[in-house]
C-alpha cells in the first residue's frame, strides 16, 4: 500500500494473451486475468485459500458498482450545467423580446403619438374623413347630395297632384294609361252584356224549337243522345243509343250511348267512348264504379258522364276529368250545346292519347290549364245569364252571335287539342 501507482493488469500467459471477459445472460466470466499489485496480493494472502475466490468476487462487484455510480454522476452534472445555461439564455431572450414588444405597442397604440389612434382619428374622428363624407352625402341643404337628389326625384314623381305619378294614374286625363284602360274595359263590358242578351234570347228561341221537334217530351237521357246525334252529323264519328241493349257483361245495360271514333283517326283500331247520362245524385265512389262498369260493358276506352245541374257533384261543373272519365254538367231542360260539344271532344282526345301512348305514363297535364280557363269562361257566362233572365228579345243577329260564341269556345278546345297532341308526341310508347 506504500506505492501510489495504480494496479497494473497484465496478461497471465507468457505469450501476452489478453484477458478474456464473457457476458452470458446475467453472468460475467473472466479468464486469463492477472493483477500486479503488492498491496492487493498481500491482502489476499492474509485470507485463507477458501476465502480468496469470494473476496476477489466481492472486490470485482464493488469496483464495477463504483465505476457505474461515478459515470452517472458525471452525466447528471453535465445535463445540469447545460440546462442552467439554457435557462439563462431563455431569460435573456425573454427580456429582449419583452422590451421590443413594449416598444412596438407604445409606438403603434400609445394615446399620445401612437400610429393607430392617429389613423383612427383621421378617418373616423369627429372631424375625420368618414364624418365629412357622411355629412356631404346626407346634407338635406345640398342639392347635389344623395338625400338632396332623392328629395328632388320624390318631389317630381310622387309629391302632390302635379306629380308625374298622379298624371299617370289620373283616369280623367285623356293621355293617361288608366284613362285608356277604363275606356277599353267599359267597351268590353258593354260588348259582353250585349252578347249575353243576344245569347239568352237565342237559347230561348232554340229551346222553343227543340220543344217543337223530336225532343219534345223526351226524358233527359233521350235529349242528350239526340243532341249528340245532331253534333256528330258534321263528323266522321258514329253514335248509337244503347240504353236498352245488353253489352259485353252478362245482363248489364250500363252505357246509354256509344260513340265510335272513325277508323282513320283511330289508326284502324276500334276506339269507343261510352256515354252515361245521370239526373240523380251519386257519391264519388259510386260514380267511379259506374264509369268502370260502363267502359267494360261497352268495351270503351273512356267514359263520358253527363250530369243534370241538380245531380252534379260539387266541383264538376261545367267540366271535370278524372282517371276513369270526363264529366260535364248541363241544364236538363235546355242543354248547352257548346258544353256538350266540348265535353265530347275532350273525351275523344283522352281516348286517342290512351290508344297512342298506352303504358308510357302519358297524362293530361298539358291540357289541364286550358281546361281550367275554358271552365272559368263558361262559368262567367252562366253567372251573367242569371242577371238577364227577364230579357226576351230575339233577332237573327242573336243567332249569329250565338254561333260566334260557340265558335270561340270551339277554338279554346282546339287549343287544348293542340297541347294534348304536343304532349302525346313527346311520349314514346313502350
């Protein structure tokens, strides 16, 4: 122990083979190790041969643990020094950044001398640019300001009886649009009243003639069949009264008449319209059932049901179209021929559409608007007629005007047919 030099570790073999240290799992194996140190050799020599291996093992454990502890202490000290330096550098940077931010905030937002307050004051202050602009824009005392120009325009067009709007809306001024409109309406109303007077007189005369003819004393059904027979004389379609004849269904006489569309229009097919005449009230389901049975019994494509005014369901007058047929409503004592003709032509169009576009999903939507317009026109005629029941003048001109009105109604139906044809042409059969 008197020597200060470190122990010398040398290979044990003469050939200077290095010591061999193997690690197997948690085991350390040392071979060919020689330690040259007089003090340590003297210490082990004092031990019995049995104790020496244990002593060497203990010394090796203690030495390795000491080396491990010393290495950890060195690493911790290094990390601590590095962290302390980082904190110091961060504190310096934070102070510098704080000072810079304070300077920027003071320069831009300080009440005295700040850039932002000065800019805001220049634009939105009491004497700023925005205040001046707003004052100039809405100054009522300036004619060139927005409010001044608006006041001028309003005064010119809307202020008082001398304004342009008042002149435009004055019906007493000959040059105003309302004056022309009032005159046109008055003329049209007078024309309508005259035509209604003449129409009522003509219908009364026609009613008297029918009473003298073959329809005199006939019931409602016979009268309607007779009217359709006369109507179809000018067409290539045929009509047959079938009220007393059994049809395709056993013991069934449903269908008062059958209209057969001419072969040319029906594309050589047999296309029928069954006519049902009703002078008694029926429920909606009963009506639909009646139409289905009539179509089946007469092998018809569509059904046409003619109601008397007293028997017609609400909303059916003067026309109505449902999934199973066409409806019309007439006076049983004096059926309106124009309504009967229009209903027949509508039913005819439905039959042709169903034949040409069966199964394709075609419908009557293209014609419904025109039908509604036609219905409104006939309703207006009916209402005006009620106010003129006391009028009883009959002239030859009245008959001519009645024909003209019937022609006008027929023209409306022509428009409907044109729309339906366009709709049918757009649908390709499957």
